[in-house]
C-alpha cells in the first residue's frame, strides 16, 4: 500500500489577476470519493481555460477543486469505493475538472485512461484535455469523415496540433490558420496541406482557391473555430453545401453580427460545445471513444502530443506567461514530481 502524506504542495489562484497571482501553497491531500481514484501527479497540462480561470472568467463547476489544472498524468495511489477498473500502481492520465496543479489529484475513474505505451508522463499529461476536446468536437459533433475538407483555426495551439494530426490520420484534407510563418511551418510539418498566416493572407480566399477543383465544389466540410468574432461570418462564407462549423472558444469575441443567408442557402450547421461542465458519464463516454479510436494511433506513433516546453510546478507563473505571450507551438506542461 502506497503511503499518502496528509498534506501536499500545490499552486493556487490567490486572487483573480495576472500570472503572478499563482502562488505555491500547502493543502490537505484530497481523498477519493466513491468512483474516484487518487493520482500522485507527475505532470499536468497547462491550458487556456486555466488562464481564464485565473482571471476569474471561468469558475470551476460545483464540487470541483478551485485549483487550476484540467489534465494530469501519474500513478494511482488510492481507490474510492466501487472502483474496479484500476489498481494502485497503475500509470494513468486523466481529464479532471480542476486540481491538476498539485502533487495529488482525485479523478473520476471513467475519465482516466492508461498511459499509452511509448509515451512519457509529460506527453501523457498533454493528451486528455486536447484529445478529448478534439474527438468530441471534430469527430463526434463535427462528423468529420475521410476525404472531407477540414479547416482548423489556431492550428499551432494544443488543440490545433492535435486536431490536424487526427484529421490527417483519419484521411481528411487538412488546412489550418496560424499567426506567424514559424507556426505555419510547424503545422505544415504535422501534415497540413496548406497553413495560412492569418495576419498576411485571407483564409477564405486561399482555401477556396485550393479546393475549387474538388468534385463537391470549393470550400470546407468542417471548420473548428476557437476565435469567434468576425471569423464566424467568414466561416459561413467558406463552408460549402451541408458544411459544419464547430465553435469551441472565442478568443476575439462571443458577440457577432452576421447574415443568416449562407446558413440557410447552404444548409450549414453552426454548433459548439464546452467540456468541463459535462457529467462524469458524458466525459466517460468520450474517454471510451478516445481509447478505442485514438489510443492505437498514439501507441503506433502515428499521432503525438506536441510539447513546446515544460516547467517545474513552482514555476507555473512562467508557464502562464508563455501561454499568454502566444508564441508557443503545441502544449505547455508542468512537471510535478
């Protein structure tokens, strides 16, 4: 039986604000409730929702830890009542609703998956938030199929680098936008047919030109958008007949003004989702689908989380500064132990 200390080191949000409000703290080690496991965290992913939470704009759902951190990898050290699918000593990665920036974190067992063979704990910690998000939005809600044309905005982000790899692995034509030539080059190396620097090029014009010879006509079948604002109307313009647009964030603005004409004329679907507030059962279903469809690709080396940088837990402030500078490509990860 692994010995679990009474207290642990963590990083908490002392007050809403800039990165330096992240402060090291000591708290009681959490205990797993029924259906949960306690994980000794080795690494924790850093995501933009952590930044929003730090500013006070994305509060944790009821009952969740107030500590930031939505994905972890580590070793199971204790089991809550009713947990039979894991045992102490198992190496897992997990999607959590909070609490990842800590030495120990509880996670609902259905949201845990075995660390994919061949991946380090750092790489495993970079998987749950982005791969779960991409699967449920691109392949479930977005219904992307082989041979279809897919555009991912923010292609150099953690979500973007995941989405373009998975879309390519499942046989789609993939385009992406990014904000610098360096990011465009990095995304192209991941297998994107054409990366578009949105600061110097019009993504609507570029993708229409590159797809005009497609038998189904110019445009896209699916767009994954985390920008919002004026991108929404441009997405509607680019989507072709029966196209889908999935909104997962709004870095520009949640408020838009647009014409409904292309939505109706082209029979488009404009939808969106969030992941954090979903039930354990819903997230567990996503986890099961990811394990079935994506784990074989990870273990075969056909897709891989892109790690930009790692930081010790005590330097979470620097990780958040890097996130906000928006110069990173792929994922930022905290090394906890």
